[in-house]
């Protein structure tokens, strides 16, 4: 090491002397040769440094240049020791320069005195740049204080000094190294204290440590994030390790669990639960179990555990490693799923609809109780049958078409079709087919929900028959309504004609009334006036008044009063009821206004109770008497009241000329009025005119005339208001 000192000036400005080989040999010969060799080999005598340099002539110097060959040396006296020394020094130089570990020697201030090839490569600088410079330039700035502390400790300590820091390469790179410095004495510097330092490259170790830490972090992450909970326990039943997941489950931290007894963490009940498994694993058996384990303060958890024996190098069981999974939620979910399945099975079995499942070939895989009951088969008899075998022949084609569409496209379908039961009977069913998909979403099975609609189909057939019958009735009713509509239109037209006739009758009756007043009452009053005037003139002239004249005036006045009374009685509306009906007819036939004698015939069998019917019959009889008195030219008019086989009847019979074949307004209007009145109470008017002459007008009453009248009274309320008013005016005019 001392043989490789630089030729040149040191920092003190002194130039290193280059003693010649001869001088070195001469100097080396001064002590005893064997002692010199031993001293040089042990680095205990500084006098060897000058001689050591002589053996490096012809090899690389400290500046990397070739040193010129020395002058030929005189053969030494002690040739054999010299050869051994040269060989030893050369071996030392080779070991130093080519050592795989970097070596650098620096003095007490850190100036580099010697460096080997491994250290040169490590620092990335040349020997020339390094020898004589301070080693601090090779230290990373952030670790400079570490190096200064290292150097200070080297100066004050005789024992090796070790420091870990980062070196700074010439290219800017950083190398983690370990400096191990040992104190030594320099043979060339009069025994100066030097520090021979080994530089251990920690790059690979750091990388390995980083990889190891990464693996540890990855393992810790796996242990932390995995659902598995890991613990390690010893034979003393204490925890050696607990993962974060396990610690979180028991409400502790891993540090709090370490070295704690298992029974303290779990509680007595929980420890008693797992104790049988602990005994087995401590006996060397791997244990797998699932159990409900109660934890102190944390309730019952359902655990899936795997216990593996933990053995030492001798194969002795020193504890166990437990891998645990908290499957409480899974168990609850499984229990809920089992309950749901059981509930679904109950629903399927108790459903009122048949349920079946088919494979893609159409074979029955499952049927419920209702499906079996519907077709009359046992479950074992239906399993394995195809859907075609239980389908009615006419419905097989559409059944296959729809089934294939459900399997191919996964679309639900609904169809009404027929099934053939075990006893050969046929039932109508409504089938809803839906796909049951696998995990990939493809149809795996077909589920059919079947509802028996046989009764509905029968009801639909009956409903269709009723519909057809109803349509037939509607057609018939429509025809009847059309006929009634035509009749109603005809009646409306007829009544519209009656309105004009009623107005004409009203005018005619007013004209008749005026004519009767003019021809009757006015003539009598005029005669009374003339005779009274004559009497007055006679009294004025003091002439004698005849008593006969006064009697004549009184007679005329009485006749006028009678005519007025008769006219008033004819115009007055008489309120006739059932009790006074016969009396009113007697009064009618006894009136002196009739030109033709009238008489009344009442049979004991005749009887009515309805006041309204009695009033209308009275008006019909009066109208018939008036018409016969004016137009019949009869000698006698007879009113008969009797009972016939068709009910009570009113007849007005005359022996006149009968009806003329040429219709006139007066008889036509009178007949219309009488017919209208008879229909008001449900009666029927019949007119008969025999060939030999005369007329018979008969009005028949039904046995329920009063009720018929009331119902028709409602119908009468539906007649046009103008027609009703006109009929009332006409009736008032004819009274």
C-alpha cells in the first residue's frame, strides 16, 4: 500500500523524494536483513517505505502512467530474502488493487492516500482525480455530516468505525455504501496514522431490502385487505400475531392482541367453543370447521376456520396458525335464501295455477300439485313427458312454434290452448311461457304458468249464444220500433190535422153560439122590446092597455130566460163523478134543447167506480147525442148502459139516416174527439151503421179501466202540449 504513493508534491508543498533503487537497497541494508524483511511484512518499521517504492519500478504508478525502468541493480548480498519480500509485496499489491471490495486509505483529514480499482469504479473517477484529494468530495451532500462524524470518530477511536451513507459519483448518481474504517500506520510517512476503509456497495442489498419491504407491504396489504382473518398462537394459548381484520372484528388493535391470552380476547364461552379444535391442531392435525362462536362484548359470529399446526425445525408443534372467515352475513343470507326458497316452494305448491318447467327439448322437469290435479296425473307420471304429449292435437303446431320462440329469443308468450287429461277429457287452459335464464343470460329452461279456463270458455260460448240471440231480438225489436215509429209518425200527422180541425170547431161553435143568441134570445128580447114600446106609447096617449099584451111580454121574457138557461146549461162544464154518472145522463136526456126525443136505459149489471172514467163517458155520450140531434135526422135517440162479455159498455143508438159516405168535418171531428176520450181511460170506441139505417156508437170499458186510465194518463202527459190545449179548448166549447 505504501509502495503506491504519488510522485509529486503533497499539500504541504514538499516534494516527495524519489530514492533510487540503489539508495533503497543501501538504506535497507542498514538494519539486519531478516529483521527488515519481517518488519516490512508486518508494517511495523517506517524505514521500509523507501525500499518499498523501489519494487514498483516498471509498473503503473499512482497517476496511472508507466514508471521508467530503473537502472540495472547490483545483485544484493541476501538474494533469497529479497525475492520473498518482493513476491510478498507484489501479492499484497495485487490483492489490494484487484480486491472485489473497494478500499481507500485516507489520512486524519480525509485526504486520499491510496485507492484500489474497485473503489475507482465505484466512485466513477480516475486515480489521478482521487489521489491527494479529500474523500469528502465523494460524499453526497445530505450525508456530509455523517462522513464528518465518521472521520472524527476514526481519529478518536482505535476500533473499527462503521457508517452507512451515500456516495456521489462523478456522473451525479448516488450509491448507498457502508464505510468500515480501520486505523493503520504509514511506513512512508514516518508512522503517520492512516485509516484503511473498506467500501461495501449496498445497492443490491438496498434493492433487496426495498423488494423485501415491498413484499412485506404487499403481504401486509393482502393480509389486511383479504376477507380472511389470520392469527398465530403458541402452545401457551397466547396470540403471537393477529391481522387487522381479526383485530377489527374483536374491537382491538393488533398490538393490543399480541401476547394476550386467547381466553382474554374471546371470552370463556368463545374459548370453550373452539377448545376442541385447538386440542386437535396441537396434536398435529389440520382442522377445518364452521361454528357459531360467541365473542365477549361483540356477540355471536359464525366463523369458518382452518387451523394449521405451527412447527419448528424439529417438527415439533409449537402452536397453530388460524385462517378465519366471518361468514355471519353469508349464513344470514343463506338462511334468508333458504327461507325464501321454502316460501317460494310453498307458494308454488299451494298456488291455484299449475306451474311446470320444461327443458329446451320440451320435456317436463318439474310440476306443482295443481298442474298434476289439473291433468289427473301423478307427478312421477308427468316428469319426462313432452309438452306435445299433453297438448290437444289441433294445438300442437302453434304450441311448438311458441315454445321454440321462447327458447330462441327469450320472449314471454301467452296462449289459450287445450290439454288432454289422463282420462281423455279436454280442458281449456291459458298458458304463460317465460324463459328461465342461466348465468350468461341465455334461456336454459321454460317455465309455464297454466290456468284452467274451461269454465270461462263455456261461459264465453254461452255468452256468444246469448249475444246472437240478443242480436236477433234486437233486430226484431228494431223492426217493431220501426213499425211503431211509422205509426207514431202517422199519429203525429193525424194530430197535427186535428189541431186545424179543433180551431175550425172552435170557430164553428162560436158561430153557432152567436147564431143561437141572435136567432133565439135576441128575437125574444126584440119582441119584448117592441111590445113594451107599444105599451109605453099607449100609456103616453092615455089609451087603454090590454092585459093580454102584458101577459105576452111576460111570456116572451120567460121564454128568453129559458133559452138563456138552456144555453148556459149547455155551455157550463158539469163535473161528473161515478156516483152521479147515471143522474147526469138522465138530466142530459131530459133537456128541452133536443129536437129529437132522448131516453136512457140502464141495466142493473152496469157499474163503474172511477170518477175520471165516468166524466169521460158522460162527455162521449153528450157528444154522440149532440151529433145525432144535429145530423142523424132520427126520430129517437137511446142511451144504454149495460155489461157485455167484453166489459162495461155505453151505447148511443139512433134510428136516423146513418153515416154519409162523403166525409165532412163535423162528424169526423166528433168521432175523433170521442175516440180520443175513450183511449184516455183505456176504452175502445166502435161505430156501427147498419144498411137499413141508424147509427150505434159503443164505448167498451175493460175490467181494469181505472188502472188503465192512470197509465194512459202518463202517456197522455207525453202528448204535445199544443194538442192537449186544443183538445181541452174543444171539450170546453162542446160542454
